[in-house]
C-alpha cells in the first residue's frame, strides 16, 4: 500500500493506492509504477508515492510478489 502525494492537499488527505506493476527503465531502475486506487489504474512516478510500513510477513510476501514479476 502507498499514499499518493498530492501537492495541493495536506498529507492527511492523500489517497491510498496499491502498486500493481512496476516499469523499469532501460537501466533497470524503476521510476514509474502502475497503481490501483479508488478511481481506477494510473501510472505515477515513484517520487510521488509514500510506501506504508508493513509487517515483516507482509514485506516478505511483497518482495516475493515483486521478484515473481521479474522486477
């Protein structure tokens, strides 16, 4: 889960989203992701996202999910 930074809103009003896909560049560095939020799926640059803390079990599952998608 991530918070989606909005320059015109205070942090308490930022929306929640879920990363669905990452898009590495030619240098294999991820700078853009596809995220799911209440209004649908959109691509966003990663510097506009704030990762939310996860439990260690959730972190392990998330890393497995990322690796499985060759990211």
